[in-house]
């Protein structure tokens, strides 16, 4: 079965129209997740890129690129210099991932050119969310998944998810794909809902709102089981944006969302903070994430592995070498030597500072400035917040999906709002 799926994906990449080939592989990426982010779909993207190059050469067309790709290419250049200078332990892995991110964004920019293309992209992204949701729910609530078996931690009851190859995957990575996908789809439809309001019938508007609520319920259940605090917080804010920004006309829908938000997100935390209950019932599906949120204070005070301590150590490394940094992919190694904790800072901003020094600062500033023309839109606000917040808790430099989402967002806004067109 697994081999047949791989063969099917290979034929899709080789034979389908480019935008469908990209979309099918993108949806499959949600399932083929491995710890280092370099999997079968990555190689299929490389194959699709070769196909694109052949097409461009044969038709004598130029490869299109945007300012976002230029920023990443410049950053890749300095990352290569940093690796050659410092020989970072995980430097090669970083360089491979940066290169793959550039290739995926180049594919997107050259394949998806019109608003109809972007709608198709969203549909494939939505398919990826559904596939991953089904994959996780059939590991847990309905344990019939033939590809992976659920494993739970003894202390927190947290789901340690398995990918399509039954290989352990960081629950934060899986959760982020679901939350980012939900935020992207929501923001995209909100953009068209506000810009092309008259093209939607009342039935279509209602259908979109009900679909958004259904996805909110589905994804929040999975995030609860995964116990991912960063994704829990991001999803909460996206849900609040859904409540206030989607022009919900029916009061009943507002009541449903408000009640669900209180039940899932706010109520349990308030009850625990007021010491009315010490723990949620073990069979409560949101217990892992809520209990991890409550225990975070103890973690900050007592653990040398707490996020605050790791970030503080990362800043110390930056201050030791503020110009060149300690070298790309070297943070865990140097932190182990200096602080006897061989872990990364779990913070994109701190990692960029500690490993790349001034270059990391300039890269962050350039990214921020590139978003300035888009700040007035709800879609940009959703995307910037959800990825920016997640980056505070985890390093997104090894992940291609958040950068693809940002590139998609800018392309959508350029077409719809005539920015940079």
C-alpha cells in the first residue's frame, strides 16, 4: 500500500499539470512528516523543480522570483559563509533546508499566478489539513489507522504522534501545520469575503461560517491531545479573530463560537488558576495542553531546560559574538559546552541572533519591513501573528511551510489589493 502511494505521487508530479502536481505533493507533505523535515515529498518537489526548469528552458522563459526569495537567497549565502567559517554541527542540515525552502517558493511563484490558481492552492492546503486530521484522529479517537499507532506519555497523557511511515514526529510540528493551515484558509476566505462580498450568496456565507466552526472544533481537539502550548495559544487568537472579523451575521453562530471558546480555551485555565480543581479529569481531551500550560510556571522556576532559561542562554551566546555569531547550526553544541545543556533556544529570533549575529538581526529587520505594505489587511495580521508567535516558542528556520505561507499571503494581497503589481 505504502509503495503504491509513493508511485502514485511520483506519477502525479511527472504527469499532472504543474499546479496540480504541486498541490498533490503539498497535500501529501502533511502526512509525510519526519523529524528532520527532509522526506519523500521533498525529493518530489526537487523533481518538480527540474520539470519546471526544463519547461522554462524549452520555452525560453525566465524564472520568476519575488523580493522574499531574494532575501532568502542572501541569507543562504551568508549562512554558507558562516558554515565554512565555524563548521556548525548541524550546519549542513540548515543549509539543505534553506535551499529547499527557496526551491519550493520558486515553484510556487512560477506556477500559481492568478487568483484562480491561489484558490486551487488553498483547496490543496485544505486537503492536507483534512488528511492530517484524519490521520491523527484515527490514531486516537477511532484507532483504526493501518499506518500508525498512537503513543501517549505516562505523565501528561500527551499524544506522541506518528507520521505516515509510523515514525515519531514532534507534536508541535504536526500541530503547527493544522493551526497554520486553519489560519491561512480562514484569512484567505476572509480576504475574498470582504473584497467580493456581493459574489457570495447567503447560503454560501453561512456554509463558510459553519465550515470554519467545524474546523475550529476539529483542530482544537487535536491540539488538546498533542499538548502543544504554542499552537494552543495561536489557535485561541485565531478563533477570537474568527469571532470578530468574519462579519458573522447570525447571532446563533456567535453564541456557538463564544461558548466553545470558553469551554475549550478559557474555562479550564480559569478554573485551574483559581485552584478550584488541581487537574482536569484524565478523560478530558484538553487535559494535556491545559495541564502543560499550568505547569509552565513550575517549569520556568525549576527546570534548567525551561524556555526562558534556554532563551537567556542563547542571548548570552549572542553577546559573546555579536558580529558573526557562533555559526549556523552550532547553537546546541556551544550551549552544551557553556551551560551543560545541549539544546537549542527553542526561539527563532534568539537562534538567529546567537548563530548569525548581525546578519540574523538584519534578516529579521528585512522580513519585518517587507510586511509593512500589508499590515492593513486581516489576512496579513493573521499570518504574521500566528507564525510570529509560534517562532517565539520554536525555530521555524528548518521548516518550509511557514515561509511558503508567507509567500502565498503576499502574492494573494498583491493580486487582490494591487500591492507591488
